[in-house]
C-alpha cells in the first residue's frame, strides 16, 4: 500500500538539498554507551557490531548507508530513541566500515544480503533475545528489502523498516550525475576511493585499474564493485541488486519511508502499489530529501519525523 505521509517540512528547510544536508552538518550526534563485538565470518573476514547495553529486550538491528558508520547522523540518535521505546538496538557495520579495512579484496555492496542473514542468525543463536526487527538506511534499506523479499515467509524477522531507499540502482546512478546531486556523488565516490586505497595499501588488489580515472558511481561500480563481487559488469550488478523487483515477495510487516524529492533518486523510480506485497506500507512524502525529514517550528528545535515513524511502527 502506498500511503501519503503527514510529514511537513520545516519552513526553513523547504528544498530537498537543505533537508538532506541539515542533519549531516547541524544535528547533534548522540553517543550512547555501546559494546563492540567483532564477528568473524565464515570466509575468514570480519565485521563489527555495536551493541546497546540495554539487555533483556527485543533486539532491533540497524543498517547504515553507503560509507556510513556508527558516527552517521542517524545512528546514535536512533539507538537512543529505540532504547527509550523499550528495545535493544544493535548497529551493524558492513565490511570495512567500522574504521578498519576488512581482510579480503571483496567489500560490501547494495545487494549483499549474505552478511545480514549471517548477523541475524548469529544474534538469534547467541543473544538473550532474538532480532525483533531491522531498520535500514539508503543502501542498508535496499539490502534489507531485498533480503525480506528473497526469503519471504522464511525470514526470521518480525518487522522491517527502510528509509530513503535507492529502489533502482541504475536510476540512482543516473540521478546522481544531474544538477546539485552531483555533489553527493563526488563526495561518496571520493570516500569509496579512499577506502579502496586504504585497504589495498597493504593487500594485493586483484584488479588492474587506475582508480584516479574513475569519475562517478557508474565507473566505480563497473570497474571495482562488480568484478570484486562476482558480477559481469555494472549493468549486471545494478539489475540483480536493486530491491524494487523483490518487494512483492515480502512476508513481514514492513514500512518504507521515502520522499518524492529525494535527490538520490528519480520520483518515477518509486514502486507502485501493485509492486508491493500486502505486508508493505510505503509512506511517501512530497518533501524530505534523503534521510532528512526535518520538521519543527524553530531552527534551534528541529524534529526528525522519520525517527518517530520508525519507533511508532515497531511499538
């Protein structure tokens, strides 16, 4: 079901770009007291989890966006909000995103559901409570929705929430080349290049590529992401990894929060009602930018609407 949201953008943040950059630069980042766990993976690699200390509660797993981490503007704040609502949040870093390069040439990508499934199985097997729900932002939302759709009724989660999802990866790459959205592409591609250089400074890269020649997402994903993760090229990677085609298979109550003016995505890339399973509610706002959704009467007292929508849905 596609549902028009009640979100009203703050009067001082009416544009998509202001909604997107405001929380990045001006939101105070909460720093909850966390326990870090290094999880060894079956292929010899690792990833890091950050646990809330509020044990004995239903667990909510949080997945970050491209090049995100526990320091992303939404991470600590959402963890505290979930704690106040009676949950135990756990933040999952994708491979190489916790501040230390991962061990293998491969990394993470928009369609990699294997590590997510492994983390949920690990938590359900070892923790005092099982994973009640997962919340994914941007790339993490794409991974979560793809996994929910692929696994259907066999999925171990009870609920899912995804925020600002790049439903069609090829469309997202094209959108980021246009207008002011190009500034996000430049920023993120520079970060991806830094991560690549940092890892392969002490590890032999299997790729023969001059990374300085890569100009945007399309180049980077064609020359780096696709070959490192077993895809034939960028078209194959985008086609197989986009979550939109899997939404009809979701069998768990799931809320998607998205804005039509998201500068990372075309409005026409948003799925229609007939593409969603009966378990999926798409809250669609006219404004909100990318992981923005900032409202409130005063600039010194902003409200983050999506955060309350997540908590309300899970409670």
